[in-house]
């Protein structure tokens, strides 16, 4: 009994690869060298598939517990750290479950002959350095290989290529091009391996000399840093019906949308995990400073799904958080309630202690070593004793010093130190009239008792920079309240963001290009000559602005000696210097064209630029950063216009501001034509990236007019489509399920000869109109009457422009493989994939390019069923703004101070203006901008509200002027009308 029998000759096991001896091994659940005892009785053959895909048959008693079988598997592998692993299988409900070590095997597996158990990693530690045995690390490496091959471990292309390179270094050794290429052709490690073959070989070339063990170590080192490392997703929904996934890790319970983690609940904050039928409940520890409900609820597919996930949560918590295996609960005398499931096995601490103890016992005993260790032990004890005495003496001295100082202070200021109004608030910090706590970024239920979705807010996990009401009031009293000051402050805050954007091109981007041989020398020189003088100029300008605002605010005594409460003189001086840089400003349009030309000529350079745009610091497309200096002139002009309107003609600063404004208008007139053409060209280049089946979009004669969602009427009813309107053609597309999240072109309608007519009565569809061309017609419907009016107005304008054009008719934009005749488009029946793509929710896939392109303006329009025009882009460009705001969620009590940047139809959140990249972003298309109603109980000044469906955010500014500016900019970014007065 207890011996293993094998049906066929098997390949060497994982242990043999490392030269492990053929011993019975060591039990992972009980210390000792003997194999586990097997109960007598009828036998059963249980098949187990190992991590190297070999299969073994284990002969066990039908009365044996899962623990017996698991110990036999570990003994077969000679595995000491077996507690990190488990046996999983599909039960009779087709659910993947773990083998319970305490229950009899036959009560869990109904048909053992037709069931294959898989020996896999169950607990993923945060650091593979905690794995003491080389064999354990090898088995973990095999698990990573499986997760990569099945697509469970999603990551960027670069990370995937690096992981595969370590795998093949372990398998075939040092790099040899022919051997490496042939090996990759014969073995598939990741789903899209062929596209990454060159990158994998480049990485493999750098691993010369690495042994298999070192390669395994590096594989784990790279994989443990990936967000999806060790993650097993369990589908669920929140109370609002949003599709999510739950997972458990060593830190706690995680919430994912797609493959992006959107929330986490640390074990230290979790009080209880439970389930009631299909509802999975997370009860958080109550906060003494808060009054909100502390139970989060998620809905899973069934009670069984809930129980499976609950069990693994219980085991993860016990394994990583407890010091020893939990004791079994005593059985009730009469009735039992709830599950009796408990974690069985050693905890991680017990495993590590056991392995260390085992290693220590392997050392030979030596009397000299013993004497030396005894001496060191005594010395260490004496040192610790003296250190404690010294620390206590020092603590007593400090305590007496503080006590004496406090007594003197109370003696002199006893009349004002503890007034009745202050005494109760000494130990509690108040934020806007509420107790300050850690709840600001917790998920807080709505007034109706329902828990809002974890997706309703950008993920900012730091509630740090909070201001109390007293701080705010004191600040207002200390700093100026004149509107001119806040206008000047807007100039300062936007200049900080602008200089950061300049540095991204001048320092970071040019540094990246300098390392690439594929970059033309002419492009390097053009970027260098265009940006470096501007960067130097604006660095000096920002220093002057900061000095002037410091004087204006009275943060030094210099303001007493002179009139520093103005900004026109600083602007006048620097605008004259800026005019000397006109030649550099005129080159920025050329920079965009030359960069695009170089990317078309070199796939390597195109890849470098794409990877650069995936960096967190590059929060908008790189071409937008290149055009920032031209847009900055518009911002200067608008700020000066507001300053001139504010000042009376007798004000000394009025003359300087007027002179500067006139010079800026003159400079803008010189650059305006180039600016408009380049903005349009940049927009076409960005749209080209979002479209699949289109080439040659960015041509000088084509102008972008509008993009957005319309529903196309076909034999299957109304189907959502994304339309792109240009000056010569109308494209209609659907969002396909592709690695790059691009929109697939279904057809195009030439504008010349097109007629547009309302068709609501004809088809019985609200907001419906028909597009008729000489060869076909298309019936579409807008989401609202306003959207229909916008589309019809722009379409009629575009048709008039196309009629006036005397050039040849527009040729088809699609590639030859996608070209269809107009009749085929008219009778086109979309595939099920396309229809599924139309309904795909806004997910972030593991592919990095998909992650990046999945949040562009086009995709936001798709998911919020709206549209934007070139005029909207122009307004958003003019209405860029940055500065500090206080933010509050719908149901939270406190306000959080953040640095925010309005640009590109989005609101980007930073902790401070020195941050290199945004912590989160909020696309604003579709949001409405209002002020809070009286019933919302926002008893603060200068608060505006952003609202989309159930998503509500409140933002609070420091003055009436900044409130108006932020509200207007928010309207510009959401392309909605201002919905309240006085703005």
C-alpha cells in the first residue's frame, strides 16, 4: 500500500532535472521521513497531471483523505515546500475546485477514472526569495510558463518577450541565432509569439552564461512584478450590474475590470468574508471616525461560485497572515450553522521555519563552533541589555524636558491655551466640519443604502493632502483676494504644466531618440533647434512668475518697498523675448510632419514612438506635446484679455497688459494658418491609428469635421456604429475585437452628390435621418435631438464644401483586401464578431497598445454614445487649465487636495504639480457641469459638479474667479453648454 504505479514509461520528472535523489521525500504537512500511511480497504487509481505535463497514477484507498494523496504527490517529487501547491480538478458541476485535504477523496471525486487532478501552484508569495528550495522555484517557473501559454498572465509585449527569453535560456542554453529561431518555431510559449520573435531573440542574446536555475530565478523576478502574477479571476458584478472579476492575493481581496485592477481590500482592513446565496460580502473594519456602512457586496453566478471563492480567500488569509495552522472548531452538540471549512496545512511562516530548521540540522556539530556560538550569544545578550538601559534613560530625559517646557508654556499662556472652543478638538482633526479619517478613498454607500460601484471614481489611493476649514479660511485671509491676483496665478499654474510638457520633449523624448540609430539626423537637429531655446526661455519665465507671485502674496517683506501686485510688466518683458523665438515656433508644424515621415520610413522608429506614448508621463499623444508651444500663445492671449477687461484704464498695469496682448495677437496672426493646418493634420494622424482598413488618411486636402456614434438601421435592427466625417468622405465603422482596439471600416459614402433628409416619420425611429448617394442610401439614428441636429448641420456643410471642390471624386480609402463595391456595402450583413464588438464594454486588455488606444477620444465617444467636432477640439485646446482643486466623491465627507490638469477632453489627477505622471484620469465627454443643488448639502463656496449617469464628483476652488475658469474649462472639455448662470 502507498506505492505508485505507472501505466506507461514517463519522462524524467521535475525533480530529476535538478538531480534530486530517488527517495521517498519529506511530507509537506507533517515533519518526518516516512511515507504517509494509507488506510486499508478498496483501492482507487487517481490520475494527477504534473506541472511538466507528465501524468502519474497514484493507488489510494477509497477511504483516504485528500491529505494522503497530496502527500504522496509531494513525496513523488521529493518536494519539501509543497504547501505552496495544491490539487485542482473539475467537479460534477464543471467548476474548477481545490481538493479538500480533510475530506475523503471519493466524497469529492465521483468518477475518479474520468477525472484528472492537476498539481499546480496555489499560493503565490510576493517575493520568490521566500522560496527556499531550487526545486520549488523550478516548479513555480513551470507554472509561469503555463500561465503565459494560456494567456492567463497578461503583460506588455516587452515583458512577454523577456519572459520567453529566460525560458529558452533555461531550455537550450546560450544564444545561437539558428538554434534559437528554430526552437521558437517548434515551441509556442505565448499566444502571439511570431510577432515577437525578433524581440525575444534580442533579449536571449543578453542572457549568456545563465544557468537553468538562474534563468528560473530571473523568470520569477520579472513575472512577480506583473499585475496579473498569480491572479485567478472569478467573474462577479457589483450592485449596479457592472461586470467585474474578484481575485485573492497575499495582500487581500482584489477587484478587476478586464485585466486592470481597480480596487483592493487589504487583509488588515477586512473584518469578515462571507457569502449569502449568490452574494459575496466583504465586511470592513469599522472606523471610529466614520458612520457609513462597512459591508461591500458583489454578485456572483451562483452560490457554488461564491463558496469556491470564499474558500480560497479563507486559505489565502490563513496561509499568509497566520503564524500557525488554525485549530478546528468544536462540533456543535445539536445543530450546525454555516460552513465547517477551514484551512488545513502549514502556514507560510511554518514552512519557512521548517526549511530553515531542516537546513540547520544538516550542519555537523562541532565543539569549537558551539563554544564560539555560546560566547557570541552571551555577548549579544549583554549588548541588548545595555542598549535597553540606554534607551530608557534617554526616553526619561526627553520626557522630563517636554514636561518642563509644557509647564512653563501653561504658566505663561494659561488664559488662552485651553479655551472652551479648542479643548475638545485637540486630538481630532476636522476636515470641512467632519472628522478626518481614512474613508476618503474607501467605497462608501449611497444614501439609499446601495453600495456604489468601485468604478465610479478614479483610483487615487492616497488621501494625504487634506485641508481643514480653518486652514482654508486662514489662507484666504493671508493671501490677496483681488481678481487680478487669481488671473496671474492661473498664468503661473498653467506655466508649470506647460514647462513639464516641454521637458518631456526636450529632455525625455530626445534622449530616447538619441539612442536609436534609425532616427534621421535632420530630425534630431530639427527637434533640438526647435525646443531647447524655448525650454530655456520658459524655465526663466517660470522663475520670474514664481518670484512675482511670492511678492504679491506677501511671503516676503519686499512688497513693502515696491508695487509688486501686477503682472503686466513681467509679461511685457518676456513677450518681447518670445517674439525673438518666432522662427522656432514656426518649426513645430514641420516637426510633426518630419516625425511622421520618419516613422513611415522606419518601423523601428514607429515602434519607439509607440512605446514612448505608453509611458505614464506621456499622458497625451506625443504630437500634442510637440504642438503645445503654438497652443500656449492662445492661452497667453486669453489671460491678458481677461486682465485688460478687469483693469480700469487708469490702472498702471492696464497699459502693459494691453501692449502685451497686442503683441501676442500680432504673433498669433503670423502663426495662425500654420497652426490650423497642423492641428488638422495631427488629428488625422491620430484617427489613422484608431482605424483598421484605412490608409492615406492624412492628406493636405482633407479636413476632419466630426466623429461620433450613430445607430445604423439594417435588417437586424439598429446597430451602433462609429462615423467619421471628413471634408470629402463619410466612413462608418464598428469596434472590432482586435489586439489594438481599432475600429473596423465597414464602408464609406462620398459626399459629392449626397442628400440628407429627416426620416423619423418614414421609419418610426426617433432622431432618424437618411443619407442618400447616387449608388446607395443609409438610414441612421442619433442618440438625441441635439446630436441629430449637430450631425445634419455638419453633413450639409461638408456636402456643400465637396460640391464646390473641382477635384476628382474621392477614391476608396480601404486597403485592397477590404474593398467592397457600393452594392456590397448596401447589402452588407455584419458578422457576429462585429456585432459582439459593438457591445464590448470598455475593457483594458493585457496588450499594452490596446491599453493605450482603448482610452482615446474615439473610444470614449463610442462608450458614451456621443460625438465631437473639430470645433470642439479647438475649444478644448483653448480651454486648457491646471492648478489645485479640492475633490469630493458623492458620498464621502472630506475634501482631497489634488493638482489637476484639464486637457484633451480629460481631467488628469496629480498629487502635486511636481509629479512626473498623473495618478489617474477622468474622460469628461458626456459629463454635464452644474452647481450642487440645495438638497445635496454641499455647504461650501465655489463648488461645481461633474455628473454622468450615477457618477458624481464635486470640485471646489479657492475663489470666484478660479471657480468660473474651472467650470468654463470643464464645459469646454465636455463640449456641453454651461448649465448654470454667471459663468
